[in-house]
C-alpha cells in the first residue's frame, strides 16, 4: 500500500481494506491536514455512485474515530482535569496519581487545583469547563453539593464528568441529583483512581460516537452525550437532546441494539433513556433532567431496578 498511515484506519476490517484498495478509495485520505477535504473526497465518491450509503457511513466512522483508544484520547486533545478540595494533602496525592496514570497511558493533560468552591465557580464561568472534575463535598463556604448544582443548573454544564470525594459514604444518595459519574472515599487508593480513569476513558470514547440517521435527504449525527432519551411514536422515533428534538422514521428496537448498554437503558417499549441524564429514579417512573416524566413498563421494572442498584452500589463503595 502506498500510504502506510491509512492501514491504521482500514486494518480493522480486512474485507473493507481489500475492497478499498481495489477501487483506490484509500488514496483519497492521504491529506491529513484537513479533515473537511478528506470528508469532501468521500462525499464525491458517494455522489458519483462509487460508494453506497452504508459503506460511506462505515468509512466515515473508521476515519473520524481511528486511533481514539485510551492511549490516544489525550494526545490530540488536552484532557483538562480540575481538583477542588480544601485539603492540600488530598489535592497533591490525587494530582500525583493522575499524573502517573496519564504518563503510563501517554495522555496529554492539564491539572488545576482549587481550594474553595467559589474559586472553582469563578474560573468555570470566566474561563470554561473541565473535562473531569474531582469535587470534595465538605468545602468551606459553598459545599460540593451546591457547587455541583450550580455547575449543572446555573452554568448549564452537563458535559463535565463530576467525581465526588468524601470520607462519608452516606452522602452518595444526596449527590444523585447532580448526576455525578462516580463517588470515591477518602483515603484515596491508587487502584481505585486507576479503575475510575479506565471507566472515564471508555465513557469519553463512547461519547464521540453518534446516533446517525437520515431524514428528508439529510444525514444527522447526534453525539450520545447530547441525547436525553429516545421515544417511539407510531412509525417515528423522537430523539430528545439537550439542544432540541429531532424526528425520523425508524424502529426503536433496531436503534436499541446499536446503543451502548452501559449508557442507555430501555425502560419501556417506547422509551430508551440516557442514564446520565436521569434526575430521579422510581420503581414505576423516571424523571429526566428536562422535567420529562417517563413510565417504566412492568416488564422492564426488574432490569431497571437492577441497574439502579448497581449504580448506587458502585457509588457507595467508591469504585
């Protein structure tokens, strides 16, 4: 092959690789300076009927996600990690563990430390959000619970991954409304942080994946991290997102098998919800962050309850 770099993209599927070589599609990707140019080249092939639409989608998925494993997730993009704790020792210990993890996994990172919730909020409102926030609950002044509420509700940031820190396990249920990713217990253990970072990296990797569908001749790509829930309504699927609602014709059962099961949860034959946007769980219904109240069908209640208990158990155990 003339361009060895492209083998990284296509080696995941030998059949596609051989097919791509036969029609010389692979050589359209040689200019890595501009992804738009490469994408444009693919689209030209599609409109010239060299590629079918399913093949186009598959190639686009490989091209734009190539190399985004846990070792590359921080190379192209700086991973901004914020630590907010009034205990200097805890901050430094956590910083050292995170630096070791990032070094081993060849991740680019930037760690900032804040000792009060006020200082953190001022920075977030003036300078932008973090990718990961380790947030102590027992902060002086504004405590961690209220800091989390302000981040979610006032600043409107649903993207930052919040990990709460505390020596008290009883806080776990109180934090649920702030939609934390996890809850760790002091004293901090290196193996717990490493395991947590593995989960975060997997989640961040999945968040770049999109739900893709076609409607009225247009192709839509909606990041999983933007989707609150999906609703089946007659022959249509309503995709409710943080930015609005999209609709297209399709079957919810077919969409379900394409979604990551550790993020999305089927609660009814007509509803699939993003578990990270659930504000309140109950046995018979679920309340989403936008205020929507969705019914949990009787057949789904055992599996929904099981997943709820797993989430809560993980938070209480700090793992």
